[in-house]
C-alpha cells in the first residue's frame, strides 16, 4: 500500500501521460479530513475527461490501490475519483472555473510532485 503522497504522484503521472492540462496538487491534511491530497486537472473534452479518469484508475489499480468511489463519469463534465487519502478531480475548463476548488480550498498548500 502506498502513501497518499505516492498515490497523488502516480495520479499526476497518469494525467501527464494523457495530456491533462493545468494539473495542480493541493495538500489537504491540515485543512480537511476529506483527503490528504486533492489532484485537480482540466481536460479538453468530455472524452478527454473519461480518458484521464480511465488512465488514473488503471495506473493506481495496477499499483494495488482500490478506488473507493467514482462520481460523474457518465456526464463527463466533472469526474471525481476517491481513493481515501487522495481525491482526483477532472474537469472541463468551464466547470473547473465555475467550481474553482483552488479558491474554495485556498488554505490548502499547493505542492509539486
């Protein structure tokens, strides 16, 4: 089993491999009990959102990590992948701008992985 930081790094790797845009990692452990890390990424289309989600799921599953919950996959505007310590948010650009998680969780520290 990997640490949440290692899981977040794997998610970032999967997103970069599939050309995810504006990837940002927020360290959440001092801000909320929801997760230790949020990984936020923009996609260029609903197909791209699903491709990114599939890539993250595949890489983390191959690493032995179990997906606890997936939300929004059918609609494709915002997909949430919950791995317990890491939550991956995949957005279309306009949806990311609307919800603006970076502003909502402004107390969280942005980290480079």
